[in-house]
């Protein structure tokens, strides 16, 4: 007898999976959205110095704020930012501000270095380079971020920021060690020209 082999039944066609609709957002999810980052102040704008950038420390551990530094200055404050204390580029930068300190402060601007370094690291840096100005410590980068010189997600952009007694932004730009010092030199030169013109006007009116 011939043995008949049973044929296998053909496999059923694959059933297409139904696309799942995304779950509707709950009201709680819709309301909890990331708040937009505050706008970075631009040159010519006037900022509210109250709580601007939060609390920072000088390298000797003294708590302070940008508002307080501005109030204590004669005509305003210059903050130059650097990524990391005691590294080659940052050493060059702080020394440029050290060597030109007398000229850079000739119009009453107060000079400060600003980084996310610890007070210990910045104190060592200041003493080793014999700096004539304080270094500000901002590990949380609140002030660095407020002036628009914070890297994302972490780090500090080398740059410079200046503000006068009224809170008007005089200077804000990123740049290398030489560029940051040169930018302040130009700002000071503009101030000296204004002072000379004012003196000339007052002498003529007498």
C-alpha cells in the first residue's frame, strides 16, 4: 500500500498589529512644562540687579552679589569669565588683567575674575599669579548663566561682561584671553574720551 503523507496546512497570514494611539496627556503633564530660560542681557539694556545671578563668593569665602559689587564700585563692574583656574589659557587671561589693572580701573570700573571653581582653587590661583583683584566663585554657575556665558550642559565660556552703576550693560561677549582684555581696554578708552569731552565742555562754559 502507498502511504499517503498529510500535507501541512498553510500558515495563516500575519495579522497586522494595530497602532496604539499615544496616551492623552493629563492636565498635570500639560501644566508642568519647562519654563523658558531667562533672556540673556544685551549691550545697552538695563538689568534689574536685585537677585541677578544669585549669591556668589569671593575667593576668600565672603558671600556677595553682583548688586553689592556694583554698589561698592565707583562706576561699574567688569566680570571676565574663565573655564578653569590654573590652566594655561586662564593663567594668560588673569595675568593680562593683572598687568593692565591700573589702566583698566582708571575710569572707576572694578575688575573681577569669575569661574565655577572652588574658593580653595581660586585662592591658590590668585596667590600664585599675584593678582591685584578678587576672583569670584560660582560653582552653581547661576551668575555665569545669567550673563550668558555658561556652557550646556556644563562648563564656562571664556568671555567678559560689564555693567554700570545703573545696571546698564556696557559689554558682553565671548572671546579668548587677549580678546577679553582688549574689549575692556576699548570700553575704558571710550570712557576716557567722554570724560575729556565733558571737561572741555565745562571749561568752555566758564
